[in-house]
C-alpha cells in the first residue's frame, strides 16, 4: 500500500511516498481502508524535525475517516464495512482531567492515516455521522477534539455568552468558532486577515477584529466584554484579553506560538476573578461527545481544499505558508 512517511531530514524533502505491506489486524484491532485524511500542523512540525521523539519511517497523519476492511480476533463483526472516524488518542489514561505520561497521538510514533490502510484498536472507532462525507469527517478528529475540550470542558460555554476566538485562521480555532456558534453563544473572532474575518461573519460570527490594527482592542470593547476567550498564541496578548474580560471570565489557551507573556496582569485577574486555563486534546469520552455534537447540530467542518493523495506535498507546502482557511484534506 502507498504511505507517506518521514525519512532523513538531511535530504531536501523528508516526506517520501513508500510502499508498505497492508497491516494485519491482531486481537482487538481493526484495519481501516482510509478514504480521506487531513493534515495538521503537527505533521508539518514532524516534517521540519521540530517534534519530539521522531521515529524515521513512520507514516504520518492523525486525522482520517474510512471503511473498516478487516477485524482482529474478539472484535464485534458489526464493525466490518462500517464507515468510521478514527479517534487519534492513544493511552490517555484513567484520569479524565489530564493525559497520562504514556499519552501519544496516532501518526507518531505509530503509523498514521496518510496511507491507504491504517491499523488501530477497535475502541478507536466512532461511526461517521451520515451528514458528513469522508472528506468532511476526516477533517474532524484532532482539531475538533482540541476545540471541544477548550470550549466546553474548560470554557464552560453556554448559550448567549460573549465568546472571542483568537487567530481564527487556525483549524482548532475554526472548530471552536463553530462549536460556540452552534451552542447559541455570541461569537467574535480575531485574525490578521480581513478576508478570514469576513468569511467568519458570513458563517455566523457577530463580528471580528484585525489584530494588526492598533485600535482593535477599542473596537473589541464595544462588544461589551467577553465571558470566554479561546486562544492558541499566548504571549503578551494574554494581558489584552484580561482587559477585555467580563468578571469571572475564562481564558483558555491550547498553544503558545508567540511564547510566554513578559508579564501578567495578576492584579486585574484576581480582582475580576479571571481564570487562565491551559488545555490540550480531549479524552476518549469527549471524543464521542464531540462527534455526537457534530451529528446533532449537523456541523460541517470548514475545508480549504480537497486534493488527491498524490498531491500531499503541495498541501504541506500550503499549510506551511499559512494561506489556507479551513482544513487541507487528501482524498484516497
């Protein structure tokens, strides 16, 4: 089978298509024929050698949807032929609040979804919502789960709250926007691209703010303050968010791409009872709840483009440039 693997970082393109044997399911496992797979920045970081414990020769990919083609011993026969989404969590552990020390994600160090077939444990399967095609379903797992935990577990988002999603060009941020919107919250977004802001408004955002403009915070104050901010960048803009919060507001961050704040406005935080909360991907129960939420509200992921598996390298290059709006999906 064709698979996209990480090879020597000393060569000009460390991602290489190679032929691997179709995996064989052992006890408790299934083989899924991958119909579509989506890219994440995690894959690009592996490509650039910026991810810990890279195992050369590993097939990349955490996001995938397909059809169960083979069952190992002990797996219920009802799964054979099912259209499924794959939960990329591995070894979350028994504590629902935090992942175990053994936690890892499909696609490194174990072979992932950027292949014609992928081997996973049967308990990683969730039936694909019927309103989603394979390309839409493949866009969901990693980004959707990360956003779901941030918005609901930590953010406690409910109807009519004022919610601000920062950096809405990112995949997780877009899912956070969609989940908050379908909950009935009033949602605003930030971006350095007016086009992306305009698109979010078309999709139901109350408004948006271009963080490249000096007076964007003054415009944001007109929203009346925020109950919840979802952020991936960190850095000194955390203090900007603190100033924009309503009393007892929550700032949930799932990344720190701009680093740590040079200072933190603790006085305003304690006086206004502000919570600053870190978040990661979610646990297995949250994955099922996330897919159920998508099914109930008929949420459709935002997709930038779908291209053939053979065009995977061009998709990686586009992700690196940051020009896309929505998930980059490969059709197998």
